[in-house]
C-alpha cells in the first residue's frame, strides 16, 4: 500500500506516526510518574524555561543550519514501508523520553531551571545524550539511502535536527497534558480551574503546531526539489516559505508570551495593592483580584480569609477590652459605694451603741450593757473587715496610696504595742519590748507599718495561751532593720507557713480561732513589700512563732 502513496504523503505520514507514537508513550510515562503540574511542587518556570530553550533551538539550530542543509538532500528512499515508519516513530519517542526520564528521576534538577546546574543538566541530557542516540541508532536505521551503504552525513545531521526538535517539542505539551488526559481516562473529576501551568501548556501546543506546519511544508518542498537536485530558485523558495512560517510561529509565540505575562503580572499587581490596603486596616477583597488562574484565586481567597480572621480577632479584642475596662470600673465604683454605704451606718451603730452603753451603765442594767457591748464589738469587727477588704482591693487595683516619709520604727512599735495592750491585759499576757536607744529610720508610711505590727501583735495575742510572754525585739545591720514578734503559742506547721500569707487563708479554724478574716497577713505582706521589705516566719507546732519584719534603712 505504501508503494502507491506519493512520497509527500509518506513524509507526512511518517511524521504523523511519530507524533502519535510519541504522544502515547509520553502520556503513559507521565501518568506513571505523576502529573507534571504545579501541585507536584514543580516550578512554573520549568515549562517556561523549556519553552525558551526549545524556541532558541528551533529558531537558531533548525532554522539556520537545518533549512540550508535540508535543501541539499532528502533522506527519503522511494521504497521504505510501514515498518520503517513505525520504527522511526518509536525511536523518536525513545529519544524524547530520555530527558524526561532523567528529569523524573532527579526531581531536584528540574525544580527550577534558573538554577545553572539544572539548566546545564537539561541541555546535556536533552542535547548530547539525545542526539547521540538519535544519530547513532535512530537515524541510521531510518535512513535507507538510495546509495546503499554510503551515508551522507549532512543528511544524518539534518534528519537529526528535525527529529530532535520534534521529540523535544512534543515532550513538553505531552508532559503537561498527559497526566490530565490519563486522570480523565481513569474517571477522575474534570477540573475546570486553570493553572498557570495549563496556560504554558497551551503556549507550548501553539509552538508545536507552528513547528509541525513548518516541518510539513519544508518536507514537501524538499521532496519536490529532489527531482531537480537543488535548483537555486527552489532553494530560495524553500528559504522564503520556511522563514515565513518561522516568523509566524515567532509572532504567535510573542503574542502567547505577552498574554501570559499580562495574565500573571496583572493579578500580582492587584494582590499587592490589596495587601497594601490590608496593612492600612481595610479588609482584603478577593473579588478585586481579577484572575481565573487557580494559583491567584486560591492565594486571594486565603488572604481574604486571613484578613477576615484578623479583623474578627481585633473586634473580639476590642469587645473584651471594653468589657474588662467597664468591669474594672464597676468594681471600683462598687468599692467606693460600699465604703460609703457600709461604713457610714456602721459608724453610727458603733457610736450609738457606745452612747447607750454609757447610759445603761448609769442605770445599772448589766445584761443590757453586755448585749450592747456585743453589738458594738461586732460592728467594730465588721468595720475592720470592710477596711481590710478595701485595702486589699486597693492594693490589687494598684490604687493603694502610700504616705511615705522619714519615720522612726521605734515609734511604730511603741504605738502598736500601746494600742494592743488591752488585748494582752485581757489574756494576762506580758509583752516585753526591747528598743534600741538609736533611732531606726526608714522611709515608710507610719499608718501602714503600724497596721502591720498591730496585725502581728494581735495574732500573737490570739494564737497563744493566757499568761504567755510575747517579746518584741529589734536588730539592724548596714542595710536593714528587723523587728521580731515572738510568741509561745500553738505555732504553724511548715506546710501552712506560706499559705497563711494568702488572702482568706486561716489554718486554726478550730478552738484557737476566735475572730479574724484571714486578710491580715496578706495585707501585712503587701504593705511590707510596698516598702521594699519582707516578712519572714519561723514556727513549729506547739512551740510558738516568730514573725520578722525586715525593712530597708533609709539611705542618707
Ligand atoms: P486572721 O488572723 O484574721 O485569721 P491572718 O491573715 O492575720 O488572718 O492570719 C492567717 C492565719 O494564720 C490565722 O488564721 C492563723 O491560723 C495563722 N496565724 C497567724 N499568726 C499566727 C500566730 N502568731 N500563731 C499561730 N498561727 C498564726
């Protein structure tokens, strides 16, 4: 059958056969190796760079050398048949597979062809290895020259240029489309989203078509030339038509690249503008990024989500801050109100019950005097509790004001011992106070420090038995003064010694505990710490306790 075909048709059929076989082989290879698409972490620069390289080869190698040499000879024998056609296609496909296999095995190489190493590897494998195999095996077999054993090396070279270009040009779009093609064959979802890689595939397909057209026309003209063995007119005609086709392909390429560039640069610019407005506090609007390419769409949508999440966070923070501020204000207001509302009536209860006690005493009604005494002492207890609570909340809100000044600790000690003397008298306890003759000057708030010592003294009174001896001693070194209050009472276990300085912590809830709120030591520690000092405790159950207040000396 092939003998009946005109030589031009045979030439076209050979190429078509090669294209078809190459396509199938590449598609199979591509499906096995995985999709050559952007999801595989392959840079979009790979197809882009491949296009540039192929374009250079096409317009440089093929156009300059190929066309001129091609006019000098035809490799086609008049009697080759279908077997040679298939063989030729297979060999072309194998040639094209070589760089593909290399780059599949060494993924790091083709990740980015801007990298010199990858580029050199691409050129070596694509050009040297491929052309060696092509020239030595493929084309020697394909060319059945009329002269028999005699080989025209010009012909081999021309045929190689054509074959190699064909194989590489075929490789790129098939690499790109093959995976998608097989995914569809396997019944995978049709994905209408376009990727940049897809756009580049289309550009490549355009190149392929342009090349195929140029090749077919050249082949036809070359064939017609064989009859007349290179008439100059015909050679000129070939050069002219071939250049025209090349020019057309070049134009298409430029147009395709410009479109691609526009399609890439525009959404990038829009993204940048949107991100800039986002920095100024506005929301990212994905609708303003005008691109149908999935890379830009997903990037824009992700940025929109991130921006929305940021706004939500900021709003939540704003609401929470407002809530916290109003809660803190409410607390302060409540405390202020409480101090006024509770303290005022309590003071009047205390005042009037004192008055009543005085009057009842004159009328000698002992029972009533006791009852009224209970009322007055409960009210006083309540008042001190409220005062402590107020102090604690002031400390917590950072509103505690300190009236600092140069004070003599001896005065604070003497005052607090004097004001607790009635407590000690009641329990027949003796307080031994040892004060130095030198003044003990600290920078402090006399009222607060007296409050601390009062609390320690009243605890010593509360938690030690009747008739106990309480001692108040002082010591000093170059940096600080120490005031120690020692009792021989019930003591505090090691495990409780830290806890009792926390708010509302009381450890002797049975028996020994008479009154108290559990706030005294917490306040005392805070007051002392506000002076830059510390409270220390040494104690053992059943042996008594020593509370020490250490305060820094006032620097001269
Ligand atoms: P309050 O005396 O009002 O209960 P404090 O904060 O002053 O509160 O004391 C906390 C607890 O520490 C007391 O309830 C008591 O259990 C224990 N404590 C304080 N001082 C002494 C002491 N000198 N001896 C034994 N236990 C004490």
